[in-house]
C-alpha cells in the first residue's frame, strides 16, 4: 500500500505475543511505538486537532499550544505539519531530551516553564498554566488541554478495533494512566465490545489518580503528580482496578524486556508489563491480556537504559529481574545487574 502523508502511517500497529508458562494467558504487546511519532499519543493528538478544526475552535493556519512531557507534543507537531500550523510545546525538565529534539526537528517551538523544581518533580501545574496563558495571548491560538479534552479519549477507537481484529477477543487490558485519555478510550471501547473484559489502570507510585498519597517520581508522561487535579477526560467507571508501580519496577522491567525479547519499551510500559505479569501470576486475569507499548525505549537511552543514571538515583533492583524470571519461567543466564544498590520499597 502506498500512502500519501505521514499521518496515514498512524495505527495498524502489530501485536507481539509473549507466553506465560504455567498460566492460561498470553501477554499481547501492541507495539504503538511503530506509529510515526513513536508513541500511542499520535492517535489522540491528530484526533484533537481534527476535532478542533471541525468545531471551528481552531482555524486553518492557526496555532496549537499544549503542555506535554514529549509524546503528545511529537504527535501534535506531526499534525501541525500536516495542516500547516504553528505548534508551541510547553515542557519542563522532566521531558526527555530526545523527545524535545524530535519536536524541534519537526518545527515545533519549545517553551520551558520557569521556577525551581527537583529532578523527580513534575511541573504539570505550571506547564498547564503557562500553556493556557500563551494561547490567550497569541492570536488564533488554541490550548489543546489534553487532560480535559474529550477528543483525547475519542482518539483510541481504532486502537480497540485493531486489537480485537488481531486477537479475536481481549480478556483483560492493563494500561498506564496519565491524563486518562488512552485508559478511558481503550477501556470503554473494549467493554462496549465485551462487558466482561477486565481493565486495570497503572499509575506511578507517587501519583494521586486513585487517591494514594502524592510524592515525587521519575516515570514521565504518566500519572498525576501531587498539586495537580485529575483530568476530566478520565472515566473511573470503565476501570475495574487502579494500582501503582514503583520507578524501580517500571524501569527494571523495561530493561529486562529489552534483554529478553529485543524490544525496547519506555519506562511507563515497563511498569504496565510488570503489573500485568503480577496479576496473571495471581490468577486475577488470564486469556488474552492486552498491553500497549505506549512508546519505545529509544527515547530513554540516557535515563531508563543507563545503569549509571539508575544507580545515582538508587533505582537499580536485581530482585525485579528475579521476579520476572519466575513469572516467565526463564532460567537462562542473562546479563542481569549485579552488586547494585536495591531500592527500599515501603
């Protein structure tokens, strides 16, 4: 098939199946990093722009403004190229340098929030404030506000259609939750198809989406930090269970998956895979268990996949590798981290 524009490459991503020995389950990894912008957010970014154009909020030649940790920004930058628009991304220090470089390469303008923030502190509140202020000051500009934008969740209808077509049926979906758009859109769509599909949302330890105490965390592009409010797009009614995963569990799983399968996944996807395997092992879920590879590890080579970076932040935990070996029934000798400090989990 010969396509006419880059956004025609969005969707129709493949599924990689991982068997779980001793369990009646398959872990189905839908490889969303194969989208042109490298993440699942390409789907909803273009959908938000189309919805804004259709409603008249955004005019041809207008300006798109959004707060982003990177992936949504990349998706919007691609959409801006397609529709001949200017795009301004408001970011903080948590945005991976490689993501910012991609946005710049696509012609986006980058604005950094001001203020002093800890390395493990996400400045979402200030990003949102600054993005709204910029949009109000620039003629023809629209603040996309993905957290409260209904077109966010609406952008995942094709994901659901594709997954069901590929797998035949989905027994459970385990996904990360940030703004709530992908979790809501996918969970709702799967339950419309089959009300018995179990849906589990995973947030970082330290996020406040499910009412747990907030504190700093390193996982980017997921969760809601303390001081922020949960986005209006999140629909709790289509989520059966909300759980948390630690930074060490998420990052070590991403590294393990790379060594085990050859697939580079991002940190938040590592956390989702860890929790999916945990629930499969406990018998809570089984059958076809779907997980979205939200983005690729290529964007985190200097953080999640750097032992030095992890060691400096006390995020190396060899016990995670041992646990994953037990769940996946793997007794092969693989290059695991040794003699490294282990994160103390309360």
